[in-house]
């Protein structure tokens, strides 16, 4: 049987994407699948679909970090409320595309989300993105340059438009072929789908 | 140790509330807790908080029933897209309060959500609510009368206002003391909280 691919659309600005990012590679390993990490701009997804971030509803905003902390405990991963929230993630996402071109897409994505959601880093700042790149063995200065190149910018826009066209309205969004799974809380369904326990 | 209470705020119009309703009593039994089933009007919660139903975003609406079907497979429970959607659930909720006064709150709530989300019943209709009541051993005609009494109407309004005051913005909402858990997909966290695996 062909090895299934999980396309993982991520935006570092999203706490549930950080949580899912800590789980998706072990999940894929259990399922015999591979993960393709694809940066996309959640803000543009919201614009295109009329959806909005959870924190846009005051009562949801009030509950959000409590919920995120519970998931972090559930998974046994660190989390700390960011100093800057929400954050402009476009530079980090462009750097994510550049890192993927160098074969370090997963490592960079994981590190940049941890920098923001656990280590207090302001990932809108070039020096923070550069340090994250260095922490996964990339040349930070070179990656920042590459991140500003037009083809990288175009790729981020294209990823975002593609995700919306395929039905995405939030993050994280996972695709296995045509099947979309939305949310950290749907990883259980994604895994059951891959194992054949549930149908599409 | 005192037996914990799970307050379960439910509205039969919500598919995720139906899904959660199929799981909450076994969960409580495992945790040594009791469930208090409390009807509330989700539409009024949305009005009060500025939140909105998932189906209000077209891309979410398109994905909604696919997601609900996956959860139904995950749990091994029946589901069928309702003939009337969305539905006016106020009569069913008032009947739920009247049924609870007769000690059949859980049985009626479970049956009325199954009637709507699995059996194609239009629970906005008195004869459907009456038949549901009869199926759990209640006098349907008497329950409909009781459901129209002012104290029952007032109780539904009071439940809704209380839930909002305590932080609810959607359904299902669960409370263990001051701790709120929102969503069918948070049952795993609710259970871990009750077992002490995660802190509040």
C-alpha cells in the first residue's frame, strides 16, 4: 500500500497549531504516514472565509489560555502565554518555506512554534527567527534573506489560497488527499482515519 | 472524598451536544461523578456573548456534518442529518426541565437528542416531544402542559443566564465547580481533570 501523506497547514500564531505540532510526527510514525509541513497565513484564511480567531469573542478569549494549558498538560509539553499576542507571523512563515526548501521544514516549524508558545520569543522579530534557524542548524542570516525573496512570498500566498480552496477555514488544518481534519482536537480522528478505524 | 458533580448544559439543537450526551454518563461512572443535566438556550448564549453557530461560516457549514459523522463513528453511535436544521429547540428544552423535575432529566434529554440527531424527528413539534416523553415512561400530554408553565420557562432563562455568567459561550458546556470545559472534544480533558491527571 502507498504511504499516506499528511499535509499539515500551520501558522505559528495559533496555539492549537503549536499543540498539534508537538504530536503530529509521532502520530504519522504510528500510522506509517509522512508529514508535509506547509506554512499558511491564518489571518488571510479568516479574511477569505469570514471565520475569525477564537479570541475575537471576549468570553472565548477569557477561556482560551486555560484550555491551551490543559492540552499542554494532557500532552506533557511546555506552554507559556506569549509576551506579544497576537503576533505577526508572516516572517516566521516565510522562513518556514525557506527552511523547507533546505530540507528542514519540520525542524524549523517545530522550533519556531516552541520559541513563541513556550519560550517567550517574539517571532515577529528577525533576530528571533534567525536564532531559531541557528538552533536547528541553519544559517540564520541566509535564511532571513531567502525568506524575503519573491518566490518564497508567492509560495506562502499560494499555500494559503490552496488551503482555502480545499476547504480550510482555520488552523491547524490537515489533509489526507481530499479529506480535511481541522483542529488539534481532531488528531484522534485523523489517526483513526489513517488506521481505517473510521471511514472518511 | 466528596463525589464530584458535572453540570452538563445542553441544547438539543447542537450536534456536538448530542455526541457528548452519548458519552457523559459512562465518563461520570468511570470518574465516580454524577451528572446534572441542565437545559439552556444556545441561541441566547450566542446573543449574549457575540459568539455564533459553526454553520454561520459557510466553509465550516460545509465541513460540519462530515466532522459530526466522524465523531459518531469514533463513538459507535448513530447520526443522520436532520430534516429540519437548524431547529427551534425551546419546547424540547422546557420539556427537559419539566422531565428533570420528575427525575427523568437524563433519560428525556438523551432521548430527545437522539430523536433529532439520529431518528429524523422534528423536535420543534409538540407531538414529537410528547412521543419522546412517552418513550422514556413519562406522560407526554402532561409534560407538554408542564413545559408551558411560567416557572419552567423562567428556569430555562435562568439556566441560560447562569451559564453565560459563569463563562459559557457555546454548547455543550460542562462545569465542575468553577472549572468550565467546552465542547464534545474536551471530554478527554474533563475526564483527566476528574481523575487528577491534569490540574485546572
